[in-house]
């Protein structure tokens, strides 16, 4: 390829969208090229790499490689997307199962709570119908039925008489 053809192909192929594909092909053709010394290529280095690549292969080979590279990249993207969707479905399914198990646990435990609530409401109704309100506290059950209420009256410590003091 003469310089004029090479320059025409270079201008036609110059597209930074394909710099990864072109670097890949150049690395395959000339792995010791100076452009690979810098780990993060710049646009100027891409131009240099593409120009060097055209010394190694013709424009049609570059186009074929880019096409294959795009297919490979799109396939990898599709695989990642499928894996992400699969992971999202599995996560949603797991969350649904956990939610169902939690609901079932609440339902099973909830039945006991409902029975306790019914007993408490029945006790309140009995208290209200009896006229005298008695608080039901499991820690302090209160007076037993049939026992008399005692009055707490303070008692004096002495005989109750005043003592005379001598002056």
C-alpha cells in the first residue's frame, strides 16, 4: 500500500469508537510497538496506532476485525444483561419466598395473638358489666376475690401522749 492509499484508508477508518478493536489487532500483529508503552492511550496515540496498523494489514482486514470485535462486544453485553436479569429474578423470587415465610410466621403467631386479644377483650367486658373495675396485670394480680380491702392508716410510734420537758 503506497502512502496515498494508506492516508486515504487512515482517514476513512479513523474513528475513536473502535480504538479498542484497533489496539487489539495491532497488539496481535505487532505486540512490541511503542504505542503499548503507555497504559492509557490518548487520541494522538490512537492515530499513531491506526497508522502503524495500516503498515501491518490492509483496510479490509481492519474492517473485518472491527466487525468481529463489535459482535464479540455485543455478545458479551447480552450475556451480562442476561446474567443481571437472571440474578434480579432470583433475588425477587428469594424476597418473595422470604416474605411468604414471614407472612406465614405472622399468621401462625398471629392466631395466638388474636386469641389473647379476644380473652383480654372478654375480661374487659366482664369488668365493665360487674360495675367494679379490676385491673388485670400478670405481674401484680391485685386482691384475690373474697378478700377484704385493708386500709393503710399510719400509726404513731409512741403512746400518743405529750411528754413534758423540763426547763
